[in-house]
């Protein structure tokens, strides 16, 4: 069964519960949220999934160190992830935890099926194991990394054991054919090339279980039909994307359109998971999108540096501006804006820097959309008593060739933004919507309605200009609402327009919503509070109270 064009399923990785949420996890989840909100706004029946990956051995260790059971530890951190995503206004339709029965029972069913087809079999394994990442590395990768973990730098260990294997090697040709035939299956291109390069050196079968050892704590799913093995945590985790929607009412969402991940977990998503799906007879996801990493103030975020941008700091950024005396804050929408427009969507890492945050906030939001909207609304209040004026004949400036015919600019950039979104270019879509705002500013500067208003007999022109500006800003606010649902809702409300619903949808069909002329003359328009007060970069970076 293929996914009908009107459904849209987007996922994030499910995050390890032995760590706490930080800006990296938030980045991926906010990207998925913006996509989900945009798709809902355009009328797609959307399902957005995130969650937590709980069966790692590290969870048992962390729980022991903290004198709680593994499940208590998992509960605690799963709550933290949920708190983080709620703080960032994420609209996930479900939150899957791999310790839930609805997941584990299906994992068992998938594995039984793969055992019955011979895709999973019992064999012997000896190889280089990275205990810090709980994964085996191929001889090549281990050698290149100097027999240290490429991620943590800790020593690899040689492990030998009886194991269940997945017959990955049997799917090499089909997988390559699929990647060749579907250029968008792995994105961006650098990541696709990376996978193709690794496929050239051939595929070996991969272990999918770990032996139950002395002192086993009962953590993890037992291998069906063999209590001496547990399902390897990665195999368990990957199944979440399918298990969560593998119900009669949700199966319409499969296959996912986009698995949003970062480059660290590309191989699992672009090779092992698709091969498992082939073996299960399921359709493959449309796109595995692997972005790069956020670093912080020019340095990699790591445990040893202790420089993760953590949840308390994120919450301090997300507090409404001015809510704490003498402390800088920006609000949730501004934080989302920075992540999505400045984040590492492509093949290069991106810096989360406070100075850059202030600069982007002031340029794009305070002096950008915030200023444009207060200028236009103020003039409508001042010259037209807060009633949206009636547009008359277009001005000469609009008719000219400088690109200020807003009735063309807004629909044009709406289409551009929509195309970018359908191709997962979120920052480009944001830029397209911002372009409408820039044209509004340029148009005001060219036509100077505030000067015309002082001249005899020119109020008709002033009304036309302000109508065009307000209407363009309304459309820009709609397009920007998936990025900044709160503030763009506030902006729409100043023009007596409906806000997006809690999950980002509007009652009006998208084409109608963004059609030029939606704003009716006579509609009440108010100044509203400043949407984005200017930030003072001299104040210290937001920090927890
Ligand atoms: N549990 C596995 C994923 C299983 S999915 C079936 C896992 N979890 S994780 O907690 O380590 O999350 C990794 C993901 O978090 C990355 O792929 C990325 O989405 C996000 N990020 C973690 N650090 C990041 C940055 N520094 N920058 C951007 N995103 C990062 O791997």
C-alpha cells in the first residue's frame, strides 16, 4: 500500500533517555514540527511522531548510579523530553516510548516474521564493539578510527558471541537500486554520496541481538523463542516508526514521508532500516533527511566541556522578553526562528552563538516583521481610525518594475515557500516569506504614505498603499505561522484574522487563505503590542534563574 498523496508522516529520532534534552534534540524536533504544521496548514492529513529510545544498557547504568530502577530513570527523562518539546510549542501527535507494550509487542511480531523468512538467523559473531555507543563497527571503520570509538574516543573491545543476525547482505542490490532510482531518498546530497560510498565496499549481515549475561537486569526485549538473547537496542528503536502507526486507523500514514535525523545515525536509517522494511514487505520512507550538528560558541558540545545548551537555558531564552528584570529573553517563537533559519540543515555544522542570536533576532524579527507590522497598523489606526482602508487604483510605484506590486509578490513567494517546504528546505521557505515583508518595507520607503497623508487629496493613495501592505503582511504571517505560531497568531489577531489552531491548521483552505484580497476593507486593525521588542546585546546570555 502506498501513501496517498494527502497524508504526511514525519518522524524524529527517538532520543536516548540516559541523557537530558539539549538544543540538538530540540533542533530536529522543531524542524519536524515546522514541517508538520506547514503540511496541516496546506490541508495534508499529518502525523508527527517523536519519542524516546529506552532499552539501552546505559540506562541501567545511569539508573544504578542514581539509585532508581531503569524504568523510573526512563520515566524521569522521557518527561524531560516531553517538557522540552512542549516548551518549544511542538505539536507531535504521539510520543512513543520503546518500553511501552504497544511497541514491544510489535517488535516481537516483526522479529518473528523475519525469523520465519530466514532474514534473521542464529550465527557466530566476532567483531569490534563500541561499548559507549553500543554498536559493532566493521573492521575498516574500527581500523580507521584507531580502534577507538569514533564518537567518544573510548577504546573499542573485541567481542565474540553467538548472535542473531539480520541478512543485510541480501538486500545490497535492491537498496542500491532504490537509492539510484530515488535521488531524494537520502538527503542532503553529501549524505547520499556518503552512503553510496560505503555501499561500494559491500554489506555484511548485522547482529541484531545481545546475549543475556550474568546479572541481567531484565532490561530490553527478549528475542522471540530464545530467552538467552535480547533484541539489540538499535533494531528495537528503529521499529518505532512503524510500530506506532501499525494499527488499523493509523496505517494510512505509512510509509513516512520524512525521517528527520542528524548525520550521526545515517547508516541505521538509510541502510539497515530500509533493508528491514524490504524484508518485512513494507514500503520504504520517502526521505531520510540527515542534517548536521549545532555547535556552541564555536566549540563542539560535549559532556567533557559541559557546554550543552540544556533545557533550563533553552527555557530562559524562551521566556517572554522583559519577563525578568535585567535579564535578556526572546520568547519561544524567536528561539524556533533561530533554530530553523540558522541551524545546520545542510552538510555543514552551524554555530549557536548568543551574539548571532541577538543579531538575527533584531534584524529579522524586531526590525523586520515586527517593525513592518507596527508601522502599517499604526498608520491605519492614525489615518483610517483603525478600519482597513479600501484599495483604489494601483500606485505608479506598484505598476513600475521595481518589484513592488505586492499583489503579485505575495502569491509568488507563497508558491516559492510552498515548493521549498515540500522539498524540506525549511530555511529557504522562511526566507521566501520574509521576502514579502522586505518588499512591504521597500514599498513604504518608496511611496512614503506618511508624507502623502499630509498632502491635500491624496488619502485615496494612502489607503491603497496601506491596504496592500496590510494584505501582504497578513499573507506573510500565515506563511510564517508554522515557524512562529504564537507571534504570527498575535499579528493575525491585530488584523482581526483567525490564529492558527493549536496544531497549526486553519479552518480556511490554504489557497483561499493566501489568496490576494482576503483582507476585507473595513476590518478592524489595531496597533497591538510590539511583537518583538528590540534586544539589547549588552545584557548577558539568558541563563536559568
Ligand atoms: N536513540 C538514538 C536514535 C534512535 S532512532 C530510531 C539516538 N539518540 S540520541 O539521543 O543520541 O539523538 C541523536 C539525535 O539527536 C541526532 O540524530 C539529532 O537528531 C539530534 N542531535 C543530537 N545532537 C545534536 C547536535 N549537536 N546538533 C543537532 N542535532 C543533534 O541516537
